[in-house]
C-alpha cells in the first residue's frame, strides 16, 4: 500500500523542471543512430586509469520492449559497482497527510469543480485509455490525474522501473554491488502538492493529461530508439516529469532537482577515485540538460566521451 501511495504522489521520477527539457546543446548535438541489436548508448567518463560508464534511461519504458543487453553486460563485467538513481522515502505522517487531504472538500465532485473544458478533456483521455474514473470522482484534480496516469501505465504495460530493474539484475548476476546515488525524503514534495491552490491543481491535472497522451503515443517510440542508441530520436520523443511541471518554481521541486544532479555528479566523482571501472545508470533528463550531470563532470576536468556505435 505504501509503495502505491508513493507512486501516486511522485507521478514520474526522474525529476525535470520544465515541460520541454532544457537540453544542453553540447550533449545533444551528438546524433547517435545505432545498428539494430547493438544496444543503448553509453557515455564514458575517465580520469587517469579510472572510468565510469554511464547509461541514460527514460522516465517510462514498455515492459515488452526488447533490447540487447550484451553491451551493458560487457560494461558490468569486472566493475567495482553499479550506481543507480537516487531512492526516495517518506514518513508515516506524510502518508497520513496525503490520505487525509487528497479528497475534495464537502464531498464535492471533480465534475462540479473543474472548468467544463478541462473536465471534458479529463473524461476524454480516460475514455481513450479505457480507464473508468468513478473511483476518482471526489479526488482533488492533482490526485485524480495521478491515479488516472498510474492506471494508464499499468494498462499499457509502461514501467517506471525499467530498464533500471533489468540492469540491476544484470549487475547482481555479474557479482557487482549496487548502490543508489542518494536517498531523498519525499516529505517536502508531499507537502508542496497538498498545499497547491485550486488553480495550481487544475494546471497540474492539465500537465498530467499531457503526460498521459505522451506516454500512450510516444513513449514506445522513444523506447525503441533508446534500445539502439538513437539519442536524436529519443530527444524528439522525450517527456519530463509531470510532478516537476506541477511544482515548477517551488522551492521543494528546485531543491530536489538540484540535489539529484549534485548527488549524481558526486557519485561519479567518488567512483573515479578508485582504480578500474564503475557503471552508472541515470535519467537522461539529469545527464543531458543544461548544467546537468555531463556538463558538470566536464567542468570538473574529467574526460567525457560521446556514445559510439
């Protein structure tokens, strides 16, 4: 139950601050079109005899999408460690607050409270996906959207855990220790969501509906491109986090984004102090954005190579 609530609250991690990613021209000018079956794109960060091989991943990934794991298996062979995206946690008080405040006041309904055009769009999106919305009728807009999105992901076989879960499994099979880049308290994000004004909640629902449409139509295209290292196509079919759009400008969201980049850079820098190689898997949003992980690693003087076939 707790895992379900956390997924509802966080919508989609990794974090991204804007509806359209603020991509770094340095990173995304590289157009990689891999051959079918080659595998995902890899970045290599080196410092002397130490190296970190980085895999960038999408926010959602079709469970049935096949991809060649050989390149990643080769990278993991003999690695010191696999660094994974940061974990999140929350306390029981935050969960209680979530449950007690997710409903509309005075037993009112979403249909009565939303502008007609927004409710019609919400209803149309749910109908298109084949998801009944009766159970969400008395939720605040932000939670109605989050619950609808979760149902859509399940129905369409889209996972927020893949391909990271598969990569973790490959690491364990190779005897490589797995460690997250950090661990965050999700409490401030819970509080920021519950503190949304009526107008902000409606805007958040609109962002989430955009996200649902994107997931249905374009997430499979992005995943197919990811599987062969085609970063140009991935970039053209990439969608950031609905939650971070909802909280754009909030101190909690900004702090989470900044910390996620900083912790990822720190984890790579620490790995480069050890001889040999380490493998890391991070969200593409953190890697490729302006002032993102790759730009900061270059600024620290490390050599960062572009993905190659």
